[in-house]
C-alpha cells in the first residue's frame, strides 16, 4: 500500500502468492539480510508519483516491524544508486 501523500510504502503479509505478492526471505525479518523488490509495475507507479528517473535504480530505507511482519519504506528518503555502487545480493 502506498500512503495517500505518496511518502511511504507499506508491505505486509499476503495470504496467497500471486502477481501482486513478493516473497520475503525469513532472514530479512531476522535482520540478517536485505531485500530487493523487482516489480516493474510497482516501480513505475512510485517513479511517477515522485518524478524519479525510470532509467536509474533507487535505494529506499525501510523499517521492519517484526511483530506485525510489516515493513514501511520512506519514499521521500530515496537515493539514486549509481552503477559503481551496485553490489550483487545472493539468497
């Protein structure tokens, strides 16, 4: 869910797996790993709201709420990720 003012993105558990869901590795909830969301449609919506360059990657900080199994991302704090700063993440 994207907040009404577009400044935050909330991800919560979803009962079934479909085209709207993202698999969150268990280690993310434990704070042992990070997570990349690769959803072209979601990224296009967020980029449109904030006027972001769709040809650039962004890093968005988030806070994990373990008891609620939810993550809130602060879209206003997004930073461009330049190619030289990219790192591979393997799960």
